């Protein structure tokens, strides 16, 4: 395998990133729930008021993985980094790319003095659960995930 480069995402990466997000949604059996279009994705990450940041994993100038994050605030813990998606394209899984992306995101959070990082993992996604267990996380079985959609 050629060398994997981890770098901060740039505007020009958005189309490939959105493709990976849709690949993840398909894996999670929820592709129809992805309603975000490329224009909005670009605006949200690189417009006047960006709300997300990301790292990309690149091999031979092809994006094969992403780690997308944003700020979260806890009244108990202060600033927290929220990892929204950690995705490696299916054909490249098992090659330590996810580990490199995850650790780059952890280091970013530490360097920016966040109090920690939080994220979700589906309870049936055993490969992901086992991956995260290597980092000694706290799994919470007490709280429900709740969301309210504003768009139809």
C-alpha cells in the first residue's frame, strides 16, 4: 500500500467527502436520510461561518477516509470536540487509516485544549465498537439520542 497522508480538509475535498458520508450512510442502512447537498456542505464547512472541520486521509491524491468534527459545549465539562463521522472507504478498511484519522482528531482536540471528545457508535456496529475500545472510552447506556428535524 502507498503512504497515507493525513491533512486538514479543504473546500476542494467536499465532493469526495460527501461521497464517503453517503457510503457510511449506506453501510448504516440509512442512505435515504442523507438530505445534505454539496453546496450546503461546502457553505457549512468553508463559508463565512464554518461549523465543522475535518481531516482527510489521502493515498495517491485520492481521499480514502475522513474524520469530521465540530465544537460542542457541556455545562459540566466545558468545550468538547464532537466527532460526527469517522469513515474509511470499504476497500481500504483494516489498513490503520481509521486509527490515523482518529488519533489526528484526538491530537487536534488536545492541542486546542478541549476538555475531551465525544461521539456516537451504533450498538450493532461491532467493528467500530471494538476499534473505539482500544482508547478506553466510556460507553453510556443511560441516555437516549434525541433529535428534532426542522426541514421536511
